C-alpha cells in the first residue's frame, strides 16, 4: 500500500494529471460548442474505460430529470464536487468538525485525480443515475450509512460507493424521500420549464413528475397552483390537458393564483442532445435505436479518435498504456529470471 500511494502522488503522475486538466480547460475556452464537446470526449477517453462508457445511453433515460441537459462528463464533475462536500460534512459529524474542511480524499477537479478514482466516481455516478436519484441524496445516503456503521474506521472511498450495502442504503433513502424532494427549483435548467407533452424526452419526464406529485398530493389544487404560479412549470392550457379527467381541479387551483398570471414561457422546443452523445462507437445499445443523432454520434467518436491521435499519438491511449505496462512487466520478469540464474550458477 505505501508503494501504491507513493506512485499515485509521484511528481510525474501529478504533472500528468495537471496537464490533462489544463488540456480540458483549454478545450472549454473555445467559442464553438462542437469543439468543446470534441475536446471533452477526447480527454475522458484517455482514462474512462470503454466498458463504463457503454452504459451511458441507457442511463440517460433513468437519471434524475434535472440532469437531462448535462453531458456524462459534466454530471460526473458535479458528482465529484458533491462527493467531496458530503465527505467533509459527515467527517465533521463523526470525527472532527474543526478539521473537516481540510480533508482532501479526492481533488474537487475530476481530472486532477488518479485514473482509478475517476473511474470509481464515474461508476458511482452511474449507479445514482440508474436509481434515478439526485447526486446529493445518493451521496448523503451512502456516506451517511458508512459514517453511522459501528465497525467502520473510514468514510467511503469512491470505489466503495457502489457496494451492495451502500446501494441498498441509497435505494432505501430515495424510497423514503422521493415524493418530498423539491422539484422545479431555481437550479433546474430553464429548458425543463418550456414545452408541452409533445416536447422532447426531458420535458416529458418533467411533466410526468408534476403529474405524479399533484395526483398524490393531500391538497392537489394547492400543489397545482404552486407549479402553475410561483414555479412557472406549466401554464393553464397544459394543466387542463394534463387533468382533463378532473376539470374542477384546474379551476380550484386558479383560485389560489394571483391575478393576472405571469405570462408563460413561449420558446421553441429545444433540441435535446443526450448526455451520452459522442460516447457510442457503434451505437449498438437498444437505447440508441430511436435516437435521431446516431450518425452524428458516431462521427463525433471518430473525430475524438483523430484528436487523440493528434495530441497523444494514440487512438486508444488506455490500450497502449496496458501494452506498455505488460511489456515492462515482462522485461522485469526476464531480468529477475536472469539474476536468479546467475545466483544459481555461482559456486
């Protein structure tokens, strides 16, 4: 373990991470959105394993709706920041409140971390997406479960967030709090407030969420008034279509609204670019079957491959690194064998 830790924080490793993070920041300074996305995919493909990336298309459908317009990379960066925040919060509760802010189990900038940490954070974020959970709830549930466990000496590391017991704790928490978790908050993407039931998948998912909240509310008319008024999530026309089987509900809700109502947002339905865009080399996943961007997705993957070749001289840096490591291990093995043979031949 000491040797592993020394290698992990060696000067060469730190410089390599800093260069990678700097390269990502450089891509993001471009004024062209396509160039930004291309650069992001090239950088993440340096470290994130293909097996992990292949899960993204399916997870885009199950993840918490507030993340619908965030790419897989941006989601994981958010997850990374929230992990550090949750870790320090629970450290302060069970260890030392005064030193909690100084704890650095990971770097808050995703690509400043070790490759294994990045892949672990990525996989843990995918589990939160699979469960349809907001990341802060998932992290509070999993890290909180570990913090309260009598036999645990350490809080959860990234690769422990998706253990069987940790996931069970997250699922239990979400079942208990799902219907009370605040939706359509100020932090939500403005595009989730626009459109009707014929709009893209994110807006449809958001509308379904409103429908479930209202139909299960103790006072549905007050809940509907809240989403029509203060939150501006739906307008009267859409509300009447959503609750056409309960026509009196909308009229009751209007009594709780200030007059006149603020004008509803009137904007064209946004084009939804899924967060997995550019991460499917052949788009074989069934989730890609009805995606209108399949061809563009494959082209972006190819463009990212060309970018990797240009910057690193390799179309698959992960595979090349494994080959180099295997060659080095074989070389060292041969040296040990030669040394052992010399010792054996010495009289």
